[in-house]
């Protein structure tokens, strides 16, 4: 079996190597094709430039030859005297051969040729369309297309000693075509093509290896499939996902994030601050470390966010935020908190009522029936009065149940938990909800229980909840052991606790986050051996100018 697995792994490795080589060859061929195409384009431009330069050089040579012919006394006298015109053709033929031109034509002012490579055309009238300007004392170059190809022609007027024009000299030579230029340059072309192909193939191979490594050795179709799968995965997630690059431009923004933040339309490629001005994601690029489980207000949403930098090697190339709508998290937390509160309340009440039943049973056994009835009525009246007061002054059932449960728990621990009779809580501030109030009261009262655990003598906890149109104030005060200077400085650190039990040190950290979220004021007074008081003041309404946390 082990040999079979090892064999399959070897086969898999060989297949990966074959796919990698195939991919390298594809990229190499593509790169080589691009290089070859660039060489062809460059070659065409270069050959065109060479032809142009050759034409310029040829034109200057033709003009020099034509001017030389016009300065010969025999040519001037031949055109001026009828009897000497037969001497013109032999002279021009020698000059044509010497100067390597295709033809030299000498014409009088009537356009009659007196020299030509073809003797049959001597004495005939020239009818070229580009000759007329030359009979008006103009010197110029012209191109003319004939049976043998395109020729470059130089026209120079012939002037006598009186500076009168007596004729025209035309010198022409066929312009070399593309094939001729290539044949003339074939040596240079062979060397250039060979070196270009050699370095082009080497460069293409190196480029293909680099691209392959950058793409994690994936085929193009595999990369496209990964992109489709990634987009579908992000859109299927129940959490919002937003990612940005190092320049703060959006690279990921899934459908859940759009729904939570009420964003419409396509936002990929846009700047994050343009889409969400109050986002806290770009700060991760500067901090260069992750921030987990932070409550934020972004636009209309109240979210619980995890923000993490995206790193390639040791360089931060972007940041990603994964977040949940806190209202959904709060619903789950409220259910859990409510269940725990009811379970604790039932346990405490069960223990408390068992003790009371034992007391009543003992009085009856001692034949103190009247005392038993008095004790029963007194207990029922006290419990009824407390329940009636809490239910009438504390409108939220979870908060009311929590207070009743903690008061009962205090009796069980021998702690007098007193609720201020002026307390009232009829509604929550704008940025505070049922879960936050339960977290605050529950943790502050539990911390007070811990502070009174080792105290001798009378143990007291005083709770006051005051509310008006502007503020909500919560006071929890105990006469416990108090806090040392170190504890005061570190009291809001996550995980810090004076209690050695595992899992402690989170309560005040959560309270501190709630205070920051709501823009509230928290005042702590504590003296060692005297006690501690926490006073929290929450604004009932959010000011419009208040900055989001």
C-alpha cells in the first residue's frame, strides 16, 4: 500500500512538472512571437529608412553628374551650333558609364534629344510630363515610373556664356526595389536576425519562468476558475468582506457587505474613502497589524469587525475586513444572556426557597404555627414588593430579571444588594441596547461580589439607575477591598484580572468598549479597604456632529 501511494505521488509530481513545462513553452512561444513581430516591424521601418537615405544619396549623385555634363564646353557648343550636335552622344555615353547611371539625355530648347542610351531615340521629341520646369531654368529631382521600374531623374538647365539657356540635361537611374535593398543588406540582416532570435528566445524563456512563478504555476484557465470561485465564495458568505490594495482602492466588496452598508452599484476599482468616507480599513495599512472583534459604526451600520493586513513576504500589499451586523450578533447574545440569567435566577431562587421552606417546616415542628405564618407572610410581602417595584420601574424584562437574580444571589452570599428606590429605566439611549445594559450591570455587580468575597463584617452593594430626557446614569458601589494603583491602571485591559480563575478579565474590557461606542462618560473611584464605585453616564440622544467611533 505504501509503495502504491508513493508511486501515485511520483506520478503526480511528474504530471505537475509536465504541466509546468507545457505552460513555460506556451509563454515562451507567445513571447517569441511578440519578439519576432517586433523585429519584423522594426525591420520594415529600418529598410524603409535605408531606401529613403539611398534615394537621397542617389539624387545628390545624379545632380552632381548632371551639373558636370552641363559645364562641358562640348555640350554647350553642341547645343548652340547645329553642326556639332553629333558630338554630344559619345561624350555623354562615356560619362554615363563612368558615373554608373542608367541614362544621360541632352535636349535642346525644342525638347529634341541629342543623346540617349538607345541610339534610335536620338533626334526624337521627348514627351516626359516632369520636364517642363527644366526649360524654365529650374534644377530639381523627379521620380518617374517606366517599363523597367521607378527611376530617379535629375534635371539641370544648360546655360551658355551669355547666361542664356540653350538646353536641358537629364540624368536618371532606376531606384533599387525592396528585394534589391534586402539582397544588398543580407549580411547585416543575417547577423541581426540571428542575434535577435538568440536573445529573444533566451529572454522569452526567462520571462516565461518569471511569469509562471508569479502565477504560482497555475494555468490561465485555472486562474480564471479561481477568480470565478473566489467571487462566488465571497458572495455566498454570511459575513461582509471588503478588501483594498496598498493604494486604498477596492479589490473585494461582496454582496453581504453591500447589503449591510446599503451600497448599490459596482464599486470595485473605486477608492475606499469615496465609497465609505468613515471606514476604518485604511488605518490597517499604517498600523500593519490586525484588529479583532472591534465594534464600529460605518455609515448606517453597527458592525463587529475583524481587520487584517494582507502581506506578501514581509510587505503589506493591502487589507481585508470581515464583519458581521452587530444587530444579528446581539440577538444571539441576548438569547444566551437571557437563558443564563433565567437559569441563574431559578437556581438562586430554588436554593433560597428551600432554605425558607426548611425554616417554616422547623417552626411548625416546634409548634410555633403563628411565627411560621408571620415569617411566610413577611417573606411573601418583601418578595412581592421588590418584584412589583422592579417590574414597574425597569421596563426591560432582561434587565429587571437580572437585577432580581443578583439581589437573590446576594442574599445567598450574605451580601446586602440594595436597589435605589428612585431608580427607573423606561427606554434605552440611541446607541445602547438591551444586551449592552445586561453586560454593564451583570459585570459590575459580579465584580462587586468578587470584591466582597474575602471581606469580614457587613457586605453591601448599592445600585442606582437614574434616567431623564437627556442622560442615563448607572451607579454600582460596594464596600469591598478596593483597587490598588496597578489595578486602577490596568483595569480595562483585556484578560487582566485580580481573580486567578481562567476566563476572567473580560468584563471591564467589554464595558469600556461599550462606553467608547456610545460616547459615554465613565468615572471610577476606589480606595483600598474602603470600596469601589462605578458611575456611567450615557447621552440619551446621539448628536449629529458626533464622530463615529
